[in-house]
């Protein structure tokens, strides 16, 4: 298969910086869309994968799965896109298309799903490379339409942070009569608040920091509960239908279980790994309460979210950076020093 070399930023090792590299992209096949990347969001997963925190990274790694760009070429069999269209690509670029999950538009749970980076490009028999690059070639099934009224840079984090919180809100039928709580106010948490508020739910933020109160209220929360305050926690026992836990590191979820109502569900979306301390099953059994997990969403659900965001004028709160500043951005992410998501202006790759 014919390929072409494009500029990118990536890393050759877990302990190496993100630096300029060159990668191969395939020429478009009949169902492919080639996209010039305009903006790429910066996700915690980018940092984890670049540094092999999960133990399965294959190098070189070119991160980036929150991609907004312009179509520059389409294959002869492409139906839904044409050159000049402004489009998006999220965390998925392929799946088997035939399993039960794929048939239910749940490609994110396909046993053979292919990540935008760190997956396996079946055309080239190489790892997939992400959005820290000039361009990307993607099967049209995994390309998304963008509402015309939204800021392009602000759309980028919707493709990972946004869909990660939207999927459980939809799965657990959040609406105008729902009481929703969000644990943690970061890239995921601030999107969860905006979405739940737009769905009509009563929204509460759980935070350890009183400094987050005004931000949460400005984003659409109805109240903030300081999770280290015993009196405030006692005041919300047996209260919430759904809790979206966005904290990206090991933490104690037991205090939040008691704040669920009967048949309530706490959904983990931020942390992958063993719980520490262990989960106490007593309040779960005594109140028929559930702890669940959720990944991103499928392609149809992600398009639904983008359309919803267009209708309600929802974008992410972002700080735009140059690609040359990505290593400093990673350092700041580790310190939670971002309000609330970095987005790379990929025009900087040309300088």
C-alpha cells in the first residue's frame, strides 16, 4: 500500500520527551477520509500512554484522540464527506463491525476495536498514530460531523472527555427529574456538569477544595458538597440517582456510596485499576446500590453528543497551546494546573 510521510510529535520511549518525528500515513482507500488536523485536545490518556503507565505501550507513540480538522481528500466510495468539510475524530478509528457490540453501536466495547493511537492499523500492519500530527486518514464510519455554531478548538475535548461522561448519563437515563453528583472538577468533571445541567438534572459537585465552588456554580452545578466535611456529607445521604466519578487516581469511593439513593449507581469513568481502600459492600447490599464502570461512547452516541452540544451551545473550557509546549503541558497536567483542558493549535506544527 502506498504511504506518505507526515510531520508529527511523539516519543520513542517511556522516559523520553515528546519531540518532532516523522510517521507514515496510508494513502486513502475507497472508504477513507484524509483530514488536515486543525486542533487536537490533550488527554490524561495521552500522558499515560506516552509514559507506558498502563504497561502496554508500543513505541513510537504519537498521542492525540480529540481531533478536529478539515477534509482534504476522500476515497471513491466515501458517501458522507467531501473535501472542505470540517469534521472530528475521537478515540476510535476501527472495529470489527460484526460483533454484537458493533451491531448495537457500541464499538468501544468491540474486542477488536482500534484506538486512534496505540492500536493496530490493519492496512499498514503498524501501530496507529494519533492527532499530534499534520494529518490523519480514517475510515468514514469513524468520522464525525461538527455543529457549525461551536468553537472548533472547544469541540476537541468533547471527543474524549465529553463522551466519557455523556455515555453514562445516557445509559442511566439522566433527565429533568434526576439528581446527579460529579466527583472531581477537571477535564471530565466540568463536562459532566455542563451535560447534566443541560439535560435538566439537579447537579451537585463533590470536591475536596472550596476553591472550586464558584467555578462549579458557573458551569451549571446547583450545589457543591465538600467531601471532607462530615456535616455536609451527612446532609446528602441517600440522595443521588447517579454519581459520575471522574477522579483519575486511586481514591476512597466508600463515602460516596452512602449518598446514593436506593437503586442509585456510582459510575467510575476516571480511574483504571484496583480500588484502594477496598469497596465496602454493606451499604450496597442494604440499599441495592451499584458501582459500575463506563468507557467512552460508540460512534452514533458521540455524534448524538456533538449534536446535543450544538443545540445547547456546549464546548469545553480550554487553554490553547502550541505543539512545542506539549511537555510543559504534561507537567502541568500532573499538577492539575489546567482550566480545564489543553488543546493544541496544530498550525504550530508548521512553524
